C-alpha cells in the first residue's frame, strides 16, 4: 500500500527513504526498512524469512490493527 496516500497506517513511524518495505507475519514485523528496487533483492529477502526469523523491534504496529484504525 502507498503510505503517502495513507500516512495514518504508519502510526508514529517516520519514513524518510523510499522504497521502504514492511513484512509481517502473525507474530509481528520481520522486516522494516529500505530495499533497492530490484526484484532479486526482494526475492532473496522473502526466501530468507521463516517462522524462526527474529522480529524487528522498530516498526509500525501490527498491520491488521493499523488497518482497523484507518
């Protein structure tokens, strides 16, 4: 989703660099940061994440909660 059109979805987080990507699962945020716009980088990132991946401490809240507030 485009956060420029829906800035309320970020809560208190401030995005200064683009593109910024947020990946979450039911446990929380697995990745929140900038990513070069190359599909191979995204594919590698996604394939590296699994149920044992550590959660990111600094990120917006749970997307489902943020969408419920929008």
